């Protein structure tokens, strides 16, 4: 059996932030886009044919409209709108940002800027897949195109978990293949008990609207604190944890020189996940952490979840779509027809989960008991002095989410595919 190259990198960046002139819509739709569609037809068409959408989609930019039309032998672009086609209205700046991967349709949706006179978000996300495939030379996901192999070239057991003694190369390979890791027993019950006590102690210091916390409404109308930002600035136990060699080791599982904190003034967040949330964001639906933009500039960062309390299907466990880190699919919501494995990550107190920023994941709503968890992240080193400024726009979209969008009322979702059948996207 052939062995696999044990590459420990998850750096998939293809762009750097540079000062560029604003895109000209006419030049893009009449030259750049048609040419890239033609050049990439072999990696665009197989996935495009599997997308469950009408073949035409129109984009209106500052009063001019162009339509992308999928045909049997290719995809063409023409000036004008096709009758019955879904249509999105964009400014020139929004189009430029979409093309250059600074934003996604989810950015517009999250900030309340999405303007679609005809059609819905799902149709825009399908068009976005075609756009990204053309501009990034990446195939749209097709059924069965992602497989999982271990370091010896055999089938990878995607339900595997690891321990603090596990080998970095083995964990890095698993992370590259699946997009996630589960490390058991990294921290002790006593350490997590202290952090839980700190959460109770410092919760009264947060108030709704303070820009340092997220709030949600539970059944009966009570407003609950669900996320405390910059928690290390209040909790000494949490601050010590960030310096602990067990935690620091996590950033060295790969060989990408990850550093703590993709948001320098918000190193770690403390989350309380109550039962019966009916409005707000506590149990985040399916999404990638790069869902709001900049995948090709920043991925993959690593998101770290530290289980202050255990979690299972009844108490807010994390679920991931294995291999979604290697698949060009919708960046959020849950694309219909995706056959990647839906893996539940049940944890005990003190366990740690890691997932890459381009792994589709969700927080399952708790039913029997609340969950408590810390979340932080390791980011890749910037490759441009402009990166921090451009990343700030994504952060602003993220911070607007608690007041502009809401999760569906809490309920356990048996599978992503069944979930999406209920949703009107």
C-alpha cells in the first residue's frame, strides 16, 4: 500500500491584498468573465450541471444588466435580462468585492444589503459558485469527488478522536483531510469548573448593546446573554489557559506558523448556549468561518473550541461536514444535495475541537441542558500590510449579525439534508 505525503500545511491562500482599481462592470461581463468561463469549462461544467437551479441568472449593476446562461456545451454571458431569471442588484463596489473574494453573498445578506427583485439567496449562491470556480480555477463540488485517505493510503476513519499524546503529523493529516479534529481530555475538570465559575461571576458586567456581547431571546421572552467577547480580559483562569503549553501546542499541529487571535482585541469568547432560543444567534446554523469573505486571502485559520461543559446531541454539540474544507460549495446555510459526511462531535468537559475556517459546521441546539464553551482562533501570518484593514470589513459584517439576522427557533436537526428540505432559501 502506498503511503501519503504527510504535508502538514492547511494554507490554501491564492491572493494577497493589494491596492487595485475598481472593477469596470462592462469590461468584466463582456471580456473577463466570458473568457474565464470558457477557459475553465472543464472544471466548471460538471459541478454546474448538478446545481438545482434555473439555467439563467441576471446581475444588474448601476442600471446595466447581464445574464449568465448555462447551456449543454458551456456557460455564456450576454447583455440584458432573460425573462423569468433570478436577478440581483449590485453596486460597482459590491461587484468588485464579490469578484475579488473580499465579500460573499452571505456578507450582503448578513448586513441587510442583499437586493434581489426576483429569485432568492439560493440562486445567488449557485451563481457565486460559478463565479468562484471561474475566477479561482477550482472545480465546483460534484458528488463523490472528495475522498478520505490515511497516512498509509488506506481509508481514513473520519470518526477518529485524538489525545494529548497523539502525533502532530497524524493530527495535521486528519485535519487536512476532514477539516476538523477532536482532542480528548486536554484540560482538567477543575480547570473548566473555574472558568465556568468565572462565566457566572463576570456575566453581570456585560449589558445588551455594549458591543462586547451577544444576546438572544428564549421561549417566554427572556433575553439571555449568549456570548461574552474578550473574556480573557476579565477571567484570569482563561488568560492563563491561553499561555498554557497544552494550548500553545495546538497552533503548531500544522507547520503554517499560525498565531493566536484573528481579532487582536478579542482573543477568546465565552459562550453560554441556553435551551429554547427563539430569536437571535446562539446556535449558529451551517456555515464556514470564511462565509463572509476572504477565503482566498486568509484560509485556513483554525477555530478552537474548548468544552467548559460536555456536549452531545441533547446539549449543543458541534457538527461538521467532513471534507467541506476541500469542496467548493455554498459557504453557509447548507447546500441541497451535498453528500459529504455529517459528523457529530460529542465532547466531554476539557475536550478540544479544532476546525479550519473553510469547514462547514453548525452548533446543534441544546434540548436538555445548556452548554458552555470557549472559542478562539489561530490565524495565518499576513502577507500584506493591507490585510488587517481589509479583514476589518469582514469583522464589521460578523459583528452586525446578532442584530440583523436570527437563527430558526431551536430544535434538533437530524441531518443537514433533512434540515435544508425545510428551508426556503
